[in-house]
C-alpha cells in the first residue's frame, strides 16, 4: 500500500515533536547472524546436500545421505562452508541495503517536504514580526507628534467651564487609548518574535532530519554496492570450491566403514536406480550391490588397486586362474582380452565377472559409451542385471539371487551381513521424495 507525501510528512513532524519515537535505523545483518543460520558443520548429523548446490559427479541422493562429518568435509568442505557463510552474509546485506535505501529515499522526500513547509512558516513569521515592528514604530512617531504621551492631566482636569471639562475628559480618554494601543502593539511584536524564534528552531531540526536521512541513504547505497561487489566475487569462488570439494569427496571413505568410498556408493546408488528404470520388476537396493562389492573386491580397494574418481580401478583386479584347483576349470574364452590370460579365464573387475558372464550382462553404467568390467559404474549395473528378479526385497529372495551369482551359501551370508551394515549407515530418501535424482551419473 502506498502512502501519500502528506502522510509521510506527518510522521516526520511527529518524529521532530517527539524525539523518543524517532528510532534509529536497523543495523545491517552481521556475519555472526549468518553463521547461526548456515553453520552446517556445527551439526554432524546434517547431510552434505546443502554444501554442493549443483552436483555434477555425485548423485544428489548420495549427498543427502552422507553426514557433514569432519572426515568427509576436510579442508575443501570447510572452505565451501566458509564461502557459503560469506555469500549468505553478502546476500543479507544486499537485501537489507536495498530495503533500507527504499525506506530512506521515501523518508528523505518527506523530510525535504517538511523542511519546505517549515521554511514557509518561518518566512511568514518573519513577515509578521516585521509588520509588528513597523506598526509599533509608526505608533511611536504618531504619539510623539501628537504629544499624547506628554499630556498635562492636572491642567486638563482643572480647566473651567463645561466645555473645558468635556475636552479634558476626551483628552484623558485619548491618552489612555494611546497607552493601551502601545502596550498591545508591544505585546504583538513580542509574540511575533517568539513565533519567529520557534520557526527557526523547527527549521534547524528539519535541516538536521533531512541531513540525517540523506546520510543514511548514502550509507545504505554504499553497503548495497559493497555487498553486490562481494556477490560478484564470491559466487564464482563458491562454484569453484564446490566443484573441488565434490571432486575430492569422491575418494573419501564413508565414516563407519574401512573401504567404502563415496565413488563406490555413488555407483551402487546409480546402478540401483537405473536397474529399476530398465527392469521395472527389479527391486534391488544400493546396499545389496554394496554387499556384493565388499565381498568380491573390498568395494574396489583390493590389493594395490583402488577406484579413481570416475570409478575406474587404478590397476586391474583379477581373480585366480580358473584352472580347476580348487576353482572351476574354465579355459580361456576371450583370448585374454579382459583378464590378460590366454590360457585360463579369471574373474575381473570390482564385481568379479568372468569373461563369459560379462558378455551376457555387460553394461554402460556411466553413459560414456563404453562397457568396461574394470569400471565400477559399468560393473555394478551389470551385477544388478545379473541379480535382478522378483523377491530381492526379502532375505530369502536375495539369497536365491546370490546363489546364481556365486554358488556358495557362506558367500551369500557374508554379502547379506555387509549389505545390512551399509543399509544402517546411510539412509536414503524414497525415490518419490527425490525429484530429479533418478538420472544416471555421466
């Protein structure tokens, strides 16, 4: 709702008349206030979702499930937190300054209008005072010329004859009227002088108010300019810091585990969601895949190998020769293309596919156009295809599927044990609560 200038001017006049009601301007928000709002790291139970606004490599659901713990934050995460606080502070200062500038622009207009009104009142008071001075001066001259203020009352009262008594009475009356008129004109002048003095004080107060509002407007504009410059500097810096943090986070170990990296979790979550899209009857969960990955290759951390940020093993993870002692005997089926062995087949990659199984289930889990059993994203989606079927949401159904993957009940028990552990460590929101999170990671 807009207020007219008269309404605003009236409020300014009220502020002048009652200084106690003229509260000072609110202070711009401090960084401490922003810290109280955005200190994500102060609460370890909170997730990392708020630290990366536009993730590129990590699934948003993974960020939402990962705790903002010191182990995962590191220096890169702390830098993101610091820049976010600075950015939030700059945003708050900019918003405050914008609102303050609008307010002070309005009050400055009102204060200027009020000063003009007071100036007119002063001009009128000066004019009336001068008129009173002129009237009193003219009266004095006339009194002096007529001699009314020098009348000899005894001579007038002692005059003989009726006509002389009347004349004396009229003269006394005239003298009294002159004296009364002179006193009235003197009082009028003093009133006009007092009015002028009051108007001058009001004008000085109006000048102070206008100057104050003008200064506050300049200060608000300066804060807005500084905050805007800070935003231009901080936003790109925050974008770079978030990207660097995301890139470093991929190789961090999930708290509570000894080998489960964020990139491995990312691959499991992505594969589970892709599996549900590709095979609607499949109800495999990320932690079921993680249980398989743990038993097969310590989630890609077997031997001297590990996963890089793209999910590739840093060196090939190869199982023993399947030469029949004590394993199945499977002579080479791929000319050593996957396992480098031209005599016997070996299981390869973080999910340990033998070449014939990879040929059946091979997948492109990261959308790069290649199907590589040594890449965790590809191998995990292939494993999901291998395991998928009805009943995976029950332990009995999962055990049955695991027997197709590896004909060992002990193997199945180990997978389920780790699957349950991982499922208790990281809690993921249902898919319908994570709009836009079902896209594969590029």
